[in-house]
C-alpha cells in the first residue's frame, strides 16, 4: 500500500493539519507559562474567542486568564459547556447567528473555529469595527506541496478544485483554511494575524494522535513501532501554541506565522524513548519495516500516529520553516513535559473513555496479531 499525502489526508480526516515533526534535547528547556513574562506587555486585554472550549481554546483561556486578561467566549453551547464557570459565555452560531456579538467591543478576537471562508468573512466583517486585532487559527495544511522542504509563510497554498465547496474533507480542509486566512485579512486589512500550527498535541486532544504513544508505551510490553526511529517529525504542544497566540495578542504581532516545532529536532525514536522514560514502563520496541506495514495495511499517520515516511509528496513534511515565529518569541517545552502532561490528563479522563479503543493507533488485538505475524516471518 503506497501512502502519499493525499491518502494520508483522506485517512486522517479533519484536523489533520500538522502532519508535523521534532528532538527533545534541543528544544528550549522548561518553558512554563510564567517564563514568557519577560516578553509581555503590561496591557490587560479584553479578548473574545470564537470557540474556546474543546482543545486549543481551553489552553488559550487558561494562559490568558493566568495573565489577568478578561475573556469572553462565543460558542453554540454544545462543547464542554461547564468548563469555565467564571468566564463570560456568549451563545450563538457563527454560521448565521452572530447577534450576541453586536454592540460589544474587545481588543482582540481569536478565531479558533473558522473552517469556511463565508463564515469567517461574516464574523470578521461584523467585528472589524469592534476589535483591534483578529487572530485567525489556521493550519500548515494550507500548503500546496509537501514534497518541498523548508515551506515558509510565502510558500504556495492549496487551491480548491471546486471553488464553491463548503464541504470539509481531508482534501478541502487546507485550501478552505487558506481562503479563510484571506477572508480575515480582507475584512480587517493590516489588523490580522494568521497562526498556522502543525499537529497540536497535549491535554484535551480528542484525536488521540500523539496521545496514542504515551498511553500505549506506558502500558508496557512489546510495542509495535514503525521502522526508521531516526525519522524526524514536527508538532506543537497545545500550551506552547496558546502562549504564542496570547503573546501575539499582547504585542499586537501581525502577519502570518507557521507554528510548529523546529525542523529536524525531534525523531520518532526520541518520542518512543521519552514516553518510556517518563512513564517508567518496561516497553520493548519492535520496529517493523515499511514493507511489512504496507503488506498488512498498517497505515502511517492513522495506525502509526505522528509517523510519516518522508517520501515523494510527503518528503518535505517535517521541514516546515518556523524561523519567523521563533523571531517573534515562539518557544517550546521539552517533549518530556508534553508527554507527562498528556499522560496526566489521560489518566484523569473518565474510565469509560479510557476503556474505549483510541481514535488513532492500533487496537491491542490488532497490535498482538501483527506482532505475531512479524515474529512468524522474521524470527
Ligand atoms: N488539532 C490539530 O492538530 C490542529 C492542527 C493545525 C491546526 N488546527 C486548527 O486549530 C484550531 C483548533 O480547534 P479546537 O477545536 O481545538 O478549538 P477550540 O476553540 O478549543 O474548540 C472549538 C470551539 O468552537 C466552537 N464552535 C464550533 N462550531 C461553532 C459555531 N458554528 N459557532 C460558534 N462556535 C462554534 C465549539 O463550541 P460549541 O461546539 O459549543 O459550539 C468550541 O468551543 C482549528 O482551527 C484547527 O483547524 C488544529
């Protein structure tokens, strides 16, 4: 089975954005919330979040609140409604019902849930006169060609085959986000910030993509892992991303920023070994070949989360250039901290959720079956 980026995208579905890449040791160590304070302005901001209650939103809320900013969240009232009882919640639907936003003023709007340009246009147009800065959370999936290394903010973005579509699929997600970026800038020219994260990881991630590895490796025993532990990857801790977004608000940083870990810093093997060290497990890794994975339909990215063989149209995947964001203060915690935080959160999830198969990775039955086949063939 040959997997190119399009097929990854199809398999991965939405939020696929960061087929990203990264190495614990070279990341700036120990960046806790407080550590960015030397970069802060003293302005206390009124911040509106369109969204705010699923994954990235809560991390932004926690960080902004810890710095004393005043927050308002606008949602449909469906997701984690009781998460922030101390924060103002406005209810509406950004697709057609923005009434609750009328007649109000904020310093900054952070848009975490824009996927369709028409809908982003509506909210940015309505808010153009009542917010000073519009921060749109986009994705690195906007890029047209991942065969190239070193994609930067000037690199070409994908284009929809059907320009009128609003259907979000693995293939339309990136080009639609690119149109959303343009819509925000068109409605608020010179007042827009676009943040393009790679794969976002950490507590509250509903996709189980990165989470699969800490959880599986913590269980111990023989773990099926893709070969090439030296292969690099990129991703961003949700709290590092939240800090950068709030920093952009505080400093009124405008323009487009790729936001994932620096290229060529983290390998898959380093993720596996750090998961083992952090959890203190007895895991043993069995690295199976790409040929075996292909033969038994073990798909990179979905069955082997975070892992992308760097070939063909994916050759440039974990080489996204983040120098522009680094220059504006994007920082990273060590991956051991990300893994510890992810495990800590997972262990506090309801037993019912933890008992269900994870949304990414292999089930234990499938993994055992594959390991047996591997040993039958090669031992
Ligand atoms: N996950 C990744 O790896 C990744 C990678 C790259 C980029 N990204 C981008 O990062 C962002 C992260 O999203 P998130 O889900 O974590 O953000 P979030 O702000 O934590 O959650 C999404 C919020 O949007 C609200 N919402 C959804 N539809 C709405 C509507 N029609 N009207 C009003 N509110 C609505 C939801 O609440 P209700 O349901 O109550 O309305 C929820 O509060 C996305 O823009 C995604 O494209 C993600």
